[in-house]
C-alpha cells in the first residue's frame, strides 16, 4: 500500500511495456504489469512454486495478507462464522487457459489447472489459506465487480449476517482480456489520457486490493482509516459496452450513494472517477457529474497510474480514496492536456494536499452495471 501511495504522490505511473506475460502485443500495447513473476509470488506465499495456482489468486493472497495483518485480525477471528469473505474478479483462473489446454491434452487423467480455472477459485484460495468459515461469495459484474464486493460486504454486516467482512478483488493480465479489448478497438498504443480531448483508449492493468469492514462499535481500539458512508448500484441497460449519452447509469449510482449517505452533493471534496480513457466512458461520466453537481468537485482517474484492472479496479480505487481521506491529499490524472470540448471539465493534474471530509469513487462495468462508493473521514 505504501509503495502505491509513494507512486501516486510522486506521479510515477505503473504503465509500461509487457515483459513477463507471453503475448503477441508485448512491445505494442502498454499495460500496467506487476514486475514480479508468478514464481516469485508463489515462493513468497507458499514457500515453493505451485504452477496450478493462478496469478490472479497469488495477487489476491498477497493483498489479503497485508489487509489482515494491518487490521490485526487473529486466527480465531478469521475462522469465526461471523467473518465474511467477498471476492471479485473477471478473469479468475482464465489466465491459465493455455496451461490447462496443453496439460489436458497431454494427460489421460485430470489436470490440476482445472481447480484454479473458474472465478470462484480465487476466493476459495483465500478461504483455504485463512480457514474462513463465514459467508463467502464471488462477484463478477465486469469493471464494477470489487466495488460491488464492498457493497455486499457492508450489506452483510448491516443485516446481521456478519460481524466483519474481508472485501475486494484481484485481476491479472490474460490473453482473454488483452485480445478481447483489442478486438473492441479500445486499447491505446500509448499511455492512456483520461478525460483528455484526444484520448484514444485504455491500458489494461493487473493488481489486487482488499479491505476489512467492521461495525464502528467494534473498532473502538483499532486504527480507523475511513467510514463507508454510502453506496449506490444502478444499471442503465443501454448497451453491452457503452453508457448512454446522458450518463443515466453513472448519474443514478452517484445520486443513490449520496441519498444513502445523507450528504449533499456540495460536501463531496474529491471524486476518484472511473475514467478509463475511452471516448464513451469519459464523456458520459463527465455528463453525469455535471448533471449531479452544481459545481463539479476536484476529480481524477488513477487508472492513468494503474491501467484498467477490471474486476480489481473498484477495490484498488476504494483504497486510494481511503488514503485520500487518511492523509488529506489528492492524486492526479496523468497525461491530461486538453478538456473534452462538450463538457469542458478539467481533472486534477498534480498531487496536492487538500482538506477532505468525503470522497466519492466510481466504478462502471460492461452491461451498464454502475457502482459508486462514498467514504468519509471517521
């Protein structure tokens, strides 16, 4: 977490050329690749390599370990039926498609890659590692997946189904997503430029983030980073991969989060925007913000640092929003030069300190599934 914050403060992007992942697009399509091999991650977590554990699961396990240690959760608390686990991903074990295919062809009996292949395998790997016995779920709502994991964890606690919830998501680079997004013609051959007039697409990324949610009364003697004060989830059902021109889904999700939080729009000090750098997303999100806010607050897209991490994006940007509040600082959009002509909005372009009480984080997924989280200073 601290390495991430250091890069955000020093405006150091994680987007570069792909080096560790085998793809025909290496050197042609930049991405935010974590420069640690799966072998290294395996050895770090398990002490020995296990090729059947997907990279997605390894990234998730790394992030969960940091979250659990920071929250001071004991083995007894982790194993309690009152501890829920809600994970999110869109890739899951599909990053092992080639390995599964070749292994299955070479063997007459089953292949160990099969158990790591589906979406739930990531959550199950965490469950096994920590002996979690409470409510366990995996969510896939495309790019809003881990934002919705946070929402679901909060709802479990609110409705008495859990005392605490470990929530978040993980994603690794995979041929499925690289080839798929390239087929949509929305991958940029240079660093993405969220909210810029000349934006021409997104960069994919990989990563993982998990948070520990607890009731306020159960945190009396613990470090409190922020309060999840509101959330919204709406679907404009407009198009499989685009938002409507009037930004109806983003507008309704932000509006719902505000209503639930009891806050006025003017009380939001900063927005971590979805901001993918694609033509449709940035314009429709801008339209939605202008509809909701009389004066649009400071906003930026940290995807200019991390690339678009798909199912992990909501949780990663939730952590960044929490860091905004905890350290009273805001992170910029990199590579921005000129505003979108139709909206004229200008994102934050440099790191700065800022007094903040409430931060909004947007995550919008394919199929129109739009989610908004609001975090407040405790």
